[in-house]
């Protein structure tokens, strides 16, 4: 009975972090308008694309955990792109902070075993 409970809790943990990544992807998607950097084209496009990819891959990871590796890559890309593209402080901070969170959440989802 105890082994079954552990497996159930592990599956819940993976799903929880996948859902957190759906939320983080949505936040990254709307961040340019909320934080006021929608006039910075490169930062805007990066936030939109990576936010959408993250949210969709995280939704898929709820059902098929291997999709969480896409979110790991998207998080790494968001951090690197923010540092390379630059822009306003809000654009850089958003890319780095949300990108790191997305990557970590995706890694936890991917490495949580059942």
C-alpha cells in the first residue's frame, strides 16, 4: 500500500510542476504588455514564442512527461535570449527569472520518476 501511495504522490508532483509551467508560459506570453516592453520587437517576439511553446509543451507534459524536455529547452532559451537580446530591465529580468523557473519546473517534471 505504501508503494502505491508513493507512486501516486510522485505523479501528482510531476503534474503540479507541469501546471506551474503552463502558468509560467502564460505569464511570459503576457509580460510584454503587463511590464511595458511591448515596443521592443525582439523581446516581444521572444516572450510570445517562448511563452506559447512553454504553455503548450507543459500542457502536453501533463499527459506525456517527455514533453517536459521541451520546456527545459525553452527555459534555457529564454534566459540566454534575454541576456543576448538585452532591452529594458523589465525584459531582461522577465526572461531570466521566468526562463529559469520554466527550466527548473521542466527539469523537475522530467526527472520525477514513477
